[in-house]
C-alpha cells in the first residue's frame, strides 16, 4: 500500500507544470510578448503609411512631369523641376527608410526582452 501511495505521489508531482512552463506563463513574460507584438504592429502600420504616402507622391510626380511635357510641347516654360526633385528626394528617402528600417533592431531587442522575461536563467558552472 505504501509503495502504491509513493508511486501515486511521484506521478502527481511529476505531472505538475515545470518551472519553465510557470515562467513562460508569468505576467512578466506575457507582458514582454504583448509589448513586442504592439511594437511590431506599430512598425507595420507605419511602414504601410509610408508606402501609401510614397504612392501618393509618385502620382503627384507623374502629374508634374505630364504638365511639363505638355508645356514643352506647347512651347511654354517648364516650371515644375524643383517640385519634381523634391518629390523624388522624398520618395527615395522613404524607400531607404523602409529598406533599412529599425524593425530588425527592435525585433532582436524584443527577442532579448522576451527571452529575459520568459526563460529561467541558467546558472553558470562554478570553477
């Protein structure tokens, strides 16, 4: 009978959540994951906003170029070159921003924060 009780206790103790599982479900871990998800959503929203703004600027640029072509064909002076250059500069700046955005940096920072909050620190072996 004692052996049966001991075996039952061993099974019950062994079936409980591990320390790692407890840490993964801790409020600190869940908060770190939520903050990372919020930052990612904000970055994606900002990238979409920049992309849409670039599309609008490309349309403005095309309209200015068409006006200049019409003016050139009619023998009138071309007057939109500066505005075209400014739009081209803004478009290329935004494209570089999208290409080299800080998402990769914030992703690695978020991964570190999640790891710090969700994993049990490993003890260093004593020398």
